[in-house]
């Protein structure tokens, strides 16, 4: 791995973790209206996937979408302001945590509807094909969404049309409070790809390099016109389904419960001489400062005015 890429990976993973830990704190302080679903623990997935994407590639996200947005390059200040319901937010304070989007960055939106991203990503794939472009669309979804009808319709349609879409399942072992092994008749999500005539691979979602390598192959395949891929990332979320969830369904013995993907990459990067310990420390400090700056920006931003209710309304 080149040092520049390692720095970007470690910077991104730290920004995701620092951002989410701060959101965890300010939510408890009462600064955030509505729910938040934190991405802490899963940062290797978003970072590994996005390391292989370009600015003109598209992604669709989920209710647990902050990590995807950060890794795709969305503005931290605008994200924090949006989560806090302020008018300087990416959605002018009207979308909130579950609807973060920045179209110019290829982030087509987080989605409060479980499995809501399949149609959007497939539609983006059709747009890419019809315009003769060579970019790709990535659909992030959880293990719970894999049991929704949209999953099957999206994969089937993308395969029929041979679209440049990559479906990334973040299997954090729980669909809200229900375990994957209870809710799914198949042992893995990846094996379902066979029914739709596309490759299905299962990777360690706590290993950013493994996620990166799987995504690299999927992107190459899509850009060669060989169609979609399903990638299942075995991961784990540190916090509950939403902030305030007591997590009674979780156990310290859960698979991946005691792993920290960001710390694991730090150790590997130093061992492989991709980073020095001093460089890693500076990246960590810079990420925390960037998040503090985002909070200050959001604090200073005003709430949306009443007239804004009539703006950006299309239907």
C-alpha cells in the first residue's frame, strides 16, 4: 500500500469514529432532535469501499449513514449542522441524521426506509449505462434489509440489465434486535448472489484492507461491463440500534464484539511502515479537531425559518 493511501484510510477511519463518538455525546446533551444510529465499529467498511471509488461514483446509504457520508467526502460542518437541525446543514436542517445527502459528492442520500437504497442505486446504474459512463454505483445495506423484497428485486434487475452496481451488505449481526441467524434461512448473505447470477463474496468487515481488495475487484468488473457484485462484510456496531437502545440482545461474546478496526489498521500501518507512530498521532488529533470545529460551526448556525418549509419541495 502506498503511504498516501494509508494516510487517507487512517484519516477517514478516525474522522468517522471521532464524529460518531461526538454525536453520541451531544445527543445525550439534548442537542440533536430525533434519532441517531451510530456507525462506530463499522468504519472499515465505508472506508475500504470508498478507497476504491472516484468522485463521480455514486453511493446510496442507510439510516446508519454518517460513516458512508464522511468516507465519500461530504462536508463535516454541513453534516453536523444537518444532524443538529440547523439551516447551514447539507439539507438545510430539514433532513436530519437519517437523510444526509450531498449530490455533488455522489452521496445520493441516507435513507430512513430499511432497504430503500436498492432502487436508487439500481436507477443510478441505469443512468450510468445510458450515458455511456464508466463509473459505478454502490448500495450499502444491512443484514436486516437483506430480507426485504427490495433486496431481491434490486439484485435481480441489476443482473438482468448487467448494471455497474455493487451491493455492499454491512452484516453487523443484528437487524435492530433480531440476530441474523434467527431471521435468515441462508447462513450468509453472500451466497444469495448465486440466484441472481453475480459473484457473492464474504469478507472480514473489521479489516479495511480486505474490504478494499474485494471492492477493487468488484469495481474493475463493473467498469469492464461484467455487471454487479454482492459483497457481504462481517462487522459489528459498538452502540445499540439507536441512541438510547439498552442493547440487551448483545453480548461481550458476540463475534467481533471486542475488535477495533481503526486500532487494528494503525498497528498494521506502523508495522508495514505505511505510517509512523507520530504521523498516526497527528492524524488522530486532526480528526478530533475537525469534529470539534464541526460542532462549533453547527452551534453557531441558526435554526431554519418558517418560510423554508416551502422551499425545496418538489411534490
